[in-house]
C-alpha cells in the first residue's frame, strides 16, 4: 500500500469516527432534553398537587375556626 493510499484510508477512518461521535453526541443531547422535559413535567404536576393540598388544608382550617 502506498503512502498516499494509507493517508487516504486514515483520513477516511478519522472522518467516519468523527461522524459517529457527532451522531452519539446528538443522541445524547436528545435523550438529555427528553429527561429534562420529563422532570419539568413531573415538577409541574407535583406543584399542582401540592397547591391543591395546601388549598384544601387552608379551607379546612378556616371552616374549623
């Protein structure tokens, strides 16, 4: 194998590895975005539940007075 051919093979291999790395990073970013959205939705839901519980406790307290 000539030096030029070997150089081309190495360059091609590096480009393929870089493409793979970019694809892996994009998947990781998408997965992290999905996790962040899921957590935000869970916090929003829990906040709504807590507000309801606090509202009911306040109502019960005021009617018991």
